[in-house]
């Protein structure tokens, strides 16, 4: 299979521009979510 350097270059450039925040990313948002989750207490299941 022939490599396409122009395609690869465009994919790398697009990935570098991406600023999407993932849920598992470190930072204040994640810390706030964990704090909220731990302060909520145990989840009760009903049968």
C-alpha cells in the first residue's frame, strides 16, 4: 500500500488543532466530578 504523506500531514495538523476536552482529562473539571461523586454517598439499588 502506498503511503500518502499529504494525507498524513493533514491528519497530524488537524489533531494538533483539536482542543476537545475528554472526560478522563486531568484538571479542575475532573476533580470537581470526583468530589461530587464521592460526596453523593452510596447508590442504593431497588429490586
